[in-house]
């Protein structure tokens, strides 16, 4: 059989991948706007420019697509490589890079909209909330905890309870700025505001967990 024909006609051809990407992009846009119940597979198909049958051929049901959309959004903003330890880089620089990516993720308009849907009076079914947690927050926490373990093993940080330290770091990063955005009472903040907030958070974290707080400048 001609190899070129096999590549064109076989599964996983570029056209299929393009449709799959279009479906996922549509889901990432629509779920935060209308929530899980308010977003139909018909709407996603129309937004992606494909048939509903095509949507189901790539994602077996709406729950699967919801999980994939949350995970993809999280991976785009906070890829796995962000948590790789670079021995040539100071811990401070790596913590700031992680902090910036996380802050950008949780303050994005679609993230704020989805958070409001999750915490609204009607809320979402427990199963979907758990799916959201596993695809987003839990993945980020797991990656950061692994990063902290490696830094502890390298003698850069001294942390007795890594899960707690990880939770503290992200809670500090959200801070008042994120809370005000959720309430809808936030004034536009500048890049300087964000930079000051991130640097202060990382400084606070290092003062709590650096092996030698007196050497914080070097770290």
C-alpha cells in the first residue's frame, strides 16, 4: 500500500487533529461563559464548525470534554516543564516564574467566570466539581509539590509539610487582588502591581522555608 495514501486516509490525519483542536478551543470558550449545564454539545459543535457527531467521535460525552477543556487550559498556562528544577537558576527566579503563570491563570476572565459558576447558588454537581479540581488545581498542586521536594532534596529549602507549604504559596498568590476580582469590585491593576505582589509573596515564602534566610538575596 502506498505510504502517502495511508498517511492521508488513516486515523489521526491532520484534518482530524484540526477538528479536535477546534472542538477543544470551543469548549474552553463556552464552558466558562455558560457553565456545564448551559453549554450544549450542539453549541460546541456550532462554535467549532463541525457536526455534533464529530464532537462525540472525539469526546465520548460532555463530561469528558469538560475535563479535557479544563486540563488543556491549565496545561497551556502552567506546562509541566514549569515545575522542572533548573540547578543553574536561583530558587527565587523559579518560584517567581511559577507564581506569574499561576496568577495569570487564576485572574484570566474565563477563570474568574468559571470560578463564579462553581461557587454560585446553584453550583455544579459534585462529580463535575471533583473533575474540575482534578484537572486544574490538583494538577498544579502536584507539580509544585514535586518541585518543592526536589528543592528540599537539593538543600535549598527546608519544608516539613510540603502539601501545606504548597497550599500556602498559592493561597498567598491569590491574595486580595483575586478576591476583589471575584467580587467584581477590583480596579484595573498594572503590571507593576502584579510584579510587586508576586515578589512580596515569593519573599514571604522564602523567609519561611529557605534553608538559610540570611542568604535570601543569593537564593
